[in-house]
């Protein structure tokens, strides 16, 4: 086990170079407005002291893609050297309880950087980030005691489901946040490097497939398969659309409707969050 200290602007600067620790994790950004003024100070001090490095973003619950872009914009010079993480907590977070927020955040950060962030979350809220378990490592907060003052591994079973285990366990928030890291220094460096390049966007193509779609709400038939394309017609809830092809994006699904004039109309069957807007038959 490696030992990690995580720090933010109000932490004593000495925490970043704490004797006996292997890794320093530093708060970098929050929302789309805040950059920790001490981030690079702590980063460079920790680096000079020979520490492994990490940087994290605190979610405020605004648009997740915008927050991921903000995090990347302000930390891109650290990408490849420091392990990124996203901090998902209830405080100052207007989207707490949204089980798709962090999924969207990590997808966007990975698209930009080629690296999957770790996810910090309290043990009782694992269900809110469970859909990230296949891609992202877990930084779990679970405290046996707020008075823990040593680096001895506490005698406590930590719930990590659906992860098989944790990458980081924050086991106390007393005075200094103490974390145990379940990897080697080489393993940590691999987490930082990720795939070494941003993930390429997959090109979506139409697939011939016939069927009927029953609208679960009022929807527009568009002139082109784009949400801002002009509407040909507006259909009420319960209307049935016959389609002959589908176009699957990252989450949004389009259906192609043959028209009597020989042209086609296009309707969204799943929105940008992957939510179905009706039923297929």
C-alpha cells in the first residue's frame, strides 16, 4: 500500500510534502469558476520532493461536460504526469443524487485527455457513480474513526461494490486526510498516462432496420438528423412512427421515417442522455 495525502487551498503547505507519504493529491478546480491558487505551488513542491502526483476537480453540479472541460483546460499541462480525479460530494453540489452526472463528466474528460479519472465518493453514495465502474478507479471515503492519527491500516471492511476493490481508500478526515493507495508507484504512473491520447470519436452510420415507434411524449419530425434541424411536423404523444433505419450516437438515437414525397423525416427515439422517448414494437 502507498500512502497519499490530499490537499486544498486551506491545507498547510507542508502537507504537500509530508514526510512518509508517497503521493500528493491536490485540488485543482471547482465548478466552472474556481482554480485553487495554491495548486501549482503544492504541485511543484510535491514534485520536487519526489512525490507521485494527483489532481482533482470538485463538482458543483452544473453542466457536467462544461465542468470536465474546465478541469481539463486548467490542468492539461499536468495530464500524463498526475492522476486526475473527480470529487463527487453532496456539499455545494446542485446535482447530488443524479446517477448519470459523473458518467457524463468522465466521458468528456476522457474524450479530451485520453485518461479516465478516479472517482471520489462516500461509501453510502456508490450507487450514484456505479455506471462508471468498468472504466474508472474508485477513491472511496469510509472512516472507521475521525480520530485516526496513524498510517496503520484500520481494521475495517470497506464496501466498494460494484468495484471489486478500491484504488484509493480515504480512511480519515482528522487533521490531515489520510489515504491508502492500492497500487505501486509504477501502477500509479500508468493510471496517469491513460491511453496517452484522446479517444477518437466514433463515426455513426445508418443501419437498415424497420419497425414502429410509439411516442411517449410530443416530438418533432425533423428535416435532418440534427436536433436544431427545422421541424417537418409535430406529433402528439401516442403517435406511431414507422421507420426504416436507425442512427445511434454516443447516447442519442435517431429513427428515419420514409415520407410520401420520396424524402425522409427524422425523429429522436432516445435523447442525449440515452433516455427512451417512447416504446418500440
